[in-house]
């Protein structure tokens, strides 16, 4: 499976470790930036990642900023993106199972590396359940 990853300056410090975690889970990862911890605007990277996920069917995205809130808000402006802000393995599991989320967001200042790893594992081990959830997901797009 292919993942796109992007951060802002507040998520940059753990990006390489998260990329390695995804590689260790057997996934291809494309880094969309930034290339340093210099201050950047998170919407620029959220939009870049959302466009990449939409352009490559079956791909997923990971967005990391300080809290994950700004990235999720910006990414969700794109029709077809269901960006979920997850703080733990359970929210990641439910985002995939019930919401068919295709972009995972979290905050470097909110979760540590151990929690980030458990979030990634739960996300990767969970598939969309469909059924009654499919009708609800369909209602998200206006």
C-alpha cells in the first residue's frame, strides 16, 4: 500500500520515525515535505497531500502538525478526503472501520512515538466495515 506523508514545522521532528514505522509495516512512503523544521503553513502541506491521495486510488495519507487539528481541518476541505484526527489506537481503528478514513492526522505535541506506533498499527490492521457505515459515509459528501 502507498502512503503519502506531510507535516508542518511542529510535526517535522517525528516524520522520519513515522516513515520508518510505515516502511516496517511493509508500505511504500512518499514524503511531501517539508524538508526542514523551518516554520511553514500547515494548510499548504495538507492540501498537497490531499491532492496526492485523491490522484492515486487506494493510497492513504498521514499528516502531522502540533495537534493534528489544523491539518485535519485543511485536508477535509477536499471532496473525497476523510481525514481523521486520532489520539490513540482505538480512534484510529474506528476511523478506518466506521468512517473509511483515508488520511490519518495526529499531533506531535499530543502523542509520543509509542502512541504514534500503536495508532499506525491499528490503522493498518483495520478495514472499512461497510454495511450500515457505508450509507453514513456517503452522507459526508455534500
